[in-house]
């Protein structure tokens, strides 16, 4: 993965609904109103399931970005 600036969106809640909602809002709300644009590099997400709660997780979405 190349060195770049990352926009990181942590989220926690019912899985996968919370992760999907965060991803949708990232592209539909945050990105259009920010001073950033996504660059041509891999994006990724990290998810850690909560072993004590069914279908509950902490996740992070990492988007490679640059200033417009």
C-alpha cells in the first residue's frame, strides 16, 4: 500500500448494518462536503467482532485521499 493520506471512519454497532451505513454516509455525505477526493489506491476496512455480543463489531473504514 503506497504512502498517502488516509481518511479513517471508525464505527461500532450491529454488524454488518453499521459498517454498511458508515460506508454509504462516507461517500454520500462526508466526501462531497469535504476538501478531499479519493485517490486511485486500495481502500480497506478492519472489523473486530465482539465476542460477547451477537452480530456486534468495531470497524474502521480507511480511504486513501488527497486535498482537492
